[in-house]
C-alpha cells in the first residue's frame, strides 16, 4: 500500500496547499479552509483506493465534505477491487495562520490499513510530544519540572537550553508558569500544534517538546507522523460533560481517563503520512508562486519501509515555453 499510495497522497496535500495558499493573508479563514477541503477531496477521488474518512471535517450533518465516514477514492465510483484505506485529514492545519500569513500552516493527510488509526472524537486532548531520544522519558501526570529534567538528561543539555512549544491559550497559564519556573524557554503559538509535534521529532528544528491541550484528531495525526519518525506522543482525552461521555461510549471508548501512547493512537502497520507547507514553517517552506508555475515543499513518511522524504516540487504552467529555474 505504501509504495502505491504515498506519491498519490503527496499530490493530494500539494494541491490542497496550493489552493489554500491563494487565500493567504486575505483574512478569511473559512475560505482558506474551504479551498483546501475542496482541493483535497477532488484529488482523493482520483486515487485508486477504497478510502474511508475516519478523522475529517466533522460529522456528516455538520460538514459538507470530508465528513467522518465519507467514502473517497475510485472505489466510490467504480466497483473494482481497490485496497481498503482509513484516512485522517486536516485539510488546513492553521486556518488562522493562513488567513493572516503567519508561519506553520500546513495541509495534512495520514492513512493506514483499515483499523490503523484511532477514531478520535472531536474533543480536547492533553498531550506531551518528544523526539526519538526522549521516548519513555516523560509521563503525562509527572510534574512539569520533572519531565523537563528528564528531557534535558536524555538530550545531554541543561533545562535552560530546552525550547517547549505551547499553544497560546488561557487554559495553559499554569503550564506556562511551570515551564518558566523550571527554567526552560517557551515558544508560544497561536495555532498548529500538529506542525509543532512533527518539529519536535526532527533533529535540528530547535524544538525539544510540545506540551499542553489541543485537539484529539490532531493528536492522532501527530501520532501517525511520530510513529514514522520514532518520536513519542502520550495523551489523554479531556472529557467534562455528560454528553461527551455518551459520545465516547457510542464510539467504543470505555475508559475516558486512559492515557494513550503513540502505538495506541496509530496502531497501523502500513502508515503513510503526508503534509505540505502553506506558509513558511519550522521544517517546511511555504507555497511559492512564480511567473511560470508554483513550488511546494512537502514531507512524506512511510512506516513499513521507514522512508522519510522531503520533497521539493515545481508545478509548471501547462505551456510550451515554461522554464524551470534554480532557486
């Protein structure tokens, strides 16, 4: 599955990134998201697969397309024998970032064999994300200072040398104070904890951990990437209302306090993860338009064959005099 579909999924996220990049800086987050969704769905319907959206834009009655349970791929139109694939998407992670032209907006898709991605409800999730060197070093319920000391030991550096990414939200006031009290540095972000999680697992990004509460669907997507990169995410759903417990029960989640590890969020053996930069970011460049085409920068990960590909693509205009330039 990985060899056949990885470049197809690259095309899906590239086209979604190009479409949303046309709205960059216009201040319209809804249009940016809509453009990404429409492009992603259009491209996915040309892929030879029997795809099912397991994490998407929402429930069927609330989302016009890419809803949870939607069938995508050529099998939805033809009855040929295509592989069954579970798909998790965030058509535009960082809609506000794209709308305002800020860094780290990306288009994202993860896929696996059927059952290979947790069907996460659209709730909040407590998370800690670290890179390969720090796997097994942190605990979700440990004091922040202890986790930071453990990360510093594994990286053979001082706590004061660590950079931790945290979403800039009122709910993180205590977390931010605890990190600062321990002596570590913080990079506050307005959106995009998935992009931050990937950066934490890539050496040289300048990010050593991600902490805080974000979306559960983004947690599953992060887990798919981290499994391919040998990083680690530990997470727990945040459930506070009776109707949320009822929804979890309907989805088969019996322990709302369960702490999930990477392998439980993304248990698949045939995982593909693909993302393309929309705006400039920590590890990916944004979409660049030039006179004769478009240039994109993407990351494609495959778990089974352990490939990590940074792909720089030039999409030329369809005209006979189009030229490729080195830049």
